[in-house]
C-alpha cells in the first residue's frame, strides 16, 4: 500500500513519479491546505451587482492553525554506523597448543585444534594389507607470523605455521579452527564471512615476494559462526626449532585470507543484475520511484535525461550469485545512462583449471538502456544484431577504435529518428584530443581454437577485451552531439595462477556530460552546457581500509604480484555526493552554475540475528537526503528547497539462514518512507514473507514470493548445499 499524508508539494517534487507492477496501488492523499481559486474570470453582467447589505443570516466561521501530523520515523534515521570495531589483525606470537583442548590465543589469534576425521576403512579384499591409521597428534606448535610478513606475501589476514610438538616423527592430521571475530571487520564487504584457509609453500617464509612461493592451495575450509576451520596435514616433529622460518621446512604453512565471495555476494560478478529484466507476475511486483534531475535545455540537439531511480526489485535480487555492493547512489537506487555488457566465464568451467576469465561465445551481449535490459541476438546467417524484443532499433558491433581493448570493439545503436548512440567509442572523431574512457576492459583467455586471443599455449592465449561499453557519444540527424565522460579505477589481477600480472578496469563511473555541441568539432571549444557529478569516498571516520564498510579493498591489487586476486573483482570505492549543471556564459568567458543537487548517505546496521555478537553482515550505502539548490542569473545567488529524506525498513533476503548453519539472513533495507520536506510523507508497505527455511515450495510449481538459486558453493558447508532460496518483497500490497 502506498499512502500520502499531509503537506503541499513543492518544486520538482510534483514531477516525481511512483510506479508499481503486479499489485494494485492504493494512493490516499490528505490535503492540509488548498491554495488558489477554482473559478476563472468573472461572468459578464448586464448590470453591476447591488451594493446592498450582506446577508444577515450568514455567520463567520472561526479558523485557526491546523497541527500537522508528525512524520513517522524510519529505521534508517540518524547517522548510522560511524565507527568500526574488531579490526585488529593478528601480530607475531608462538605457543604449543594441545589437541582437543580449549585452544590458545597466539599473537591475538584464537586457535583451537581437534582430531582429524578418521579415514574410512576400505572393504578388505584377498591379498590386501590393512593400512594403519596415522598416529594421533596430541600437541602442535603454532607460530603466527608478523603482520608485515603477511602483507609481503599477499595475505589479507594472517600466516600460521603448524608443526607437531608431541615428539612423534610420523605424519599426522588435525582440524584447525581459527576464531576471526577480533578482526572480522579489518576490511569491508563482509570480510570475515569471506575468510578461508589456504596452504602456502614453506618457501614463503624465506622468499615471501616470489610468486611461486605465494601460491595458495585451498584447504576446503568451512566458515560459520565467526570461525573458519579445515583439516591440515602435519609433518613429523622436529625438535629444537626456535625460528618459525626454520620450522617451516618441517611445518605446514597456512594462511587465513579472503576470497571474493560470501553467503550473500560474489565480488567476481559485475553490477549487471538479472532484476533489470524481471517482469511482473504472480510473484512479481516492486515499488519504484523516480527523482528527475532537470538540466538546461540544449540548443535544439540531444540533452541528457537524468533521473535518480529507485527499484525495490533490484534489492530483492541481491543474492549470493550477484555483486554485493549498492550503486553509488544508494541501496536500490541508480543513475543509469546505459551500457552494453558481455559476459565471460571462469576457465574452470571451460575445460581449464585456473580462476581466469575465458571466452565462451561471440553471441552473448546485453543492452541496458532507456530503463530496460534486453539481450542482444545475432542472426547467424546475416550477422545482423537485434534486441531480444526486436524493437526496431539498429544494433551494430564495430571494431577498430582506440579504447584499450585489443580489437577496438564498440557498439552503435541507431533509433528510428536517425539518432546514433555510441557505446565505448572513446574518441568522437579522428584527431579528437579528449577521451571518454567509456569502455571497460579485462584480460580474457581464448583457450580454444578460433577464439579471440588464442595462441599455441594457454599461457600466451590472452588479451584485453571489453566487458562493458558505456554510452559515451550521441549524434542526432542534424549533427548536434552530446558526450558522456567517465572515470575508472584500474587494478591488477594475477593471471594463470599469478604467473602473469596484468591490469584491468575494476569499475567505471560517470564524470561529466557535455552537450549543445556539433559533431566533429567538440574538442575545439567549450561545451555550451555541462552536467558534472561529484564523487566522495564511501567510507566513515578516517577512511582506513576497514572504514570502507561495503567495499572489499582487500580484493584490490596494485602490486606486481596478486596471489589473493587471481580472478577479477569489481567494486566502486566512491559514492555520488552531488550533481550540478552549468552553462557557458560568452560575456564572461566562464561557466555559470544553474542547479545543484546534494546527496547525503549513511550506513544503517544490518542487525544481529546469529552469533557471534555484533552486526551479522556489512551495512549497505543508504541514500538519506537530497537537497536541490537553484542559482540566480548571476550564478552565485542561491535558494535551496527543503531537503527530501528517505527512510527504510529491514527485510531478509535469504530464506535458508540460521545460527546452526552459521548463515545470516542477509538484511537489506527497502524504501518505506519519502518525506518531501514541506509536510508531506509517502509511506510504502511490502508483502510479508511467504517462504521459510523449514517450508519451501517445489521450484517447478512455485506460486510464492521466493525463488531458488543454484550455484557452485565457494567453500563446503556442513549441509553441502548447492542451492539457496531468496525472498521477494513485492510492493505495494
């Protein structure tokens, strides 16, 4: 249900829109005041009205001030999280820990050891000898290396050396349990929930910068309830080793380090969401809201149509298999300009064994543009591309420009009126001195004959290819033009198990828009109109790595060796803090400001529903207010409208969660309150959850507001699950 209470609209608020799909909408408007006359010009009269006395029977009705209803508060009100606890990474330490004891804290790292699971006996066959179980381990020496050693080795957590300390020279196995609750928030984006245990070569203790000594071998660890655990093999006891580096020759080197996925997100996925193409139905429905950004009109040519758009459906789609970061506008919001994206898949799924990206099809591409998402389909006979619904636009895949991809690929979409939209073209014409940086590239392997980049060996079969081409240039039939300029963050990825470190585009974001220009001459002068977007760091406090609450800076590699980033990770370390428009004033030879919108954000807590104590998951960026300021003709005198504020309510995205599983419900906020700043408030209601962990429908016959998702788990769990259920919260009800 959507209800509107009190107040009078103002300015652009009257232009904003509400939308819903799949459910009926009930909108109630309570008017506190009516301004203006319902009658136009007075009627013509043959004679003037009599000036006699007024009707003595009429009585004056006393009036007075009406007390407005108070604004209903929201869970997102207030400053949100402003500080971070549990960020101290372990330091150096050493101790002998008894197996099956309460454990010990070594260098600030709580460690416990238990007996390994016995190897199952094989059926006896004639002539087969019975293999004795390895001797049980009774005590283990645990050496936690200094933090600097972990940094040099590319380990985001800690390096631990384990060696037998019970005088037994035979091999053994134990189960290592590491409690990471003291440094669960050392980095953002659910760092603790992304931790795993890997084994490193012993040479990492003496040559930590050598890539071959940084190779991480996954131990199949389980992460649940603030503890990560795995079985570890141990060499025989070597008495008298006081130096962990010497002990490493006989010890097992284990690293506590992060991965790119948790039970709520996968950072190796881009921001392209399947919710862009969701349609309404029995399980459908969403609440949508648009805040248009009015820009100065163009000189008869194209002008940007900018709007901050909210979709509760996009929040419903935040699942394990999707990128876990809200857009730079905030949870559920976006400022979309359009792009074409191609997907690649892990080489492990394409006949290989590495985490690199491999080419798998020339025919996969998605167009996100004009408020919708559609697959692009190529006619195999003619080679012509079409949108999935064949909506009469011309799609062209073109090559040969300089945009940092090896083949110079870009796209052009032509609408029926002849306007051309370029995606990833980078330079508008030959000799252009500016670059749009509209194309985002990543290293891709062509591991099969006939694929791009293919060579005689796998190691050589890679090149940089585009994965996203942003809308960067528009030309109408009369030669008027508009240009979108982007910024990007470049990081490194360790290809082929970190034997070949190469750059890739971690993200791309809109920087500014020039319009009112003429095609082919844009760089020769100042654009008549511009829109600028101001970014600030999406962090709290002093903006340390831990204070980027929803950003996995541990997955950024800027060095020549990237053992912890062998698959590209995608995230944005910025938030959108302002949008401003300006026009060129020829009289003063300077730009004059026209409008400005300032955005404020918070990080509301996700809540505590499972142990250990504290917020279960990282918070998400929340858009709290928008303030519009207009400039007078002098470009300096301003008048600001009252700020609009947005409130949200916590809802669970996961169905299958619980303390016994060590899996959180993965809370995300939905927009439930819009306060227009002049006494009006819009309240939004959502449907209640229909699916629960103990009861879920048959997927093929599912009429309920939840959906299954099948995936390859990043690490094994106690139940060995290969699927998860997510809840939908349609609106309005």
